[in-house]
């Protein structure tokens, strides 16, 4: 491959993003691709730890919360994401700045655009952003089944507003390369759809590299 690929897995809680990223990682590793999965917020930086603590404790002000995300993501990009891309790896982001735009955007009078712009000024744009869409009631049923309690980011009304913002981004943002998938489908069907989608992206990248190599050879002769 000419370069690494950055793929963001986005959507509200309960859509299966983490499980699907792991399943796709195993499938592509069987084809000898190197896949890294990075989850945000991290549990490494002080800012990331503070964000995670706020899941069960009182949330800070919007300004403080946004600053924590920028600090945590800045470390993640510098120390994990960019080095992996430079090594031509495929990076799956289990949440990236689109989640920040939606979860914090609800607190920002639904202004997701300014949060996206702030992040885009600082951090790399994904080659593909997959938005996992799911009815909020179904998502909460899954969350309750898997966890003992819902955290401060997972109330039904709040999640509905977050879901609405994800759909607004998908329908209105002109910068990102998006794919919207219905997460009520079987996990086997979702894996197959996304495997073919990502494999096509990889093949496109490889073909571009081969065409450039051909052009270089023409020039040399």
C-alpha cells in the first residue's frame, strides 16, 4: 500500500462498533494486513482518564470537556495514529472526533459543525467514516444487557439527540467520506458488508500505487 488507511467507527452506544471492529480486524489479518484498533477517549492520558471518570461522576463544563478531548486526541494522534499510518498500517478508530462533535454538540446547542472544524484543523481526516445507526430504544436494551447501569452519556433523550446529530453530519457534511449502516441487521451481514467496503478501499489504494509506479517507470525510460 502507498500509505496507511484511517477508518473511523462511529455511532451511539450500543450499536456494536467495538465488537465489529474486532471481527473485521481478525478477518483482514487473515489476509496479512496489519490492523490497529485505537479507542477514544484513551485510558492513558490524564485527560482521557478524566473523561472516563466523568461517565459515572458529574460531567464538567462543556469547555472543559472539549479541552480534555482535544488533549487526549492530540496525544493519540501523535503517539499512536500517525506512527501507525506512517508504517502503512490500517487504523480502526473506535470513536474519533465525530463522536465528540455529536456527544458534545448536544451540549453546544446542537452545533456539531464548529466542533468538527476545530478538530479538523488539528487532526487527520479519516479515509472512511462508518456511522452505525440504531433505534435508541434498541441501543439501550443492548447497553442494559451488557452493563449493570447506564452512564451519564447514555440517557435515552440524550442518545436520541446524539443519534440525530450523527444523521445530520451524514446528510450535510461535505468533507468526510461517510458510509451509513443499519445496525439492526445481523452481525454476520454487517461484517460482510463492511469487509467488502473496506477491502474495496484497500484495493483502490493499492491500484493507485501501481498506476503511479507505472508512470514513474515510463518517465525513467
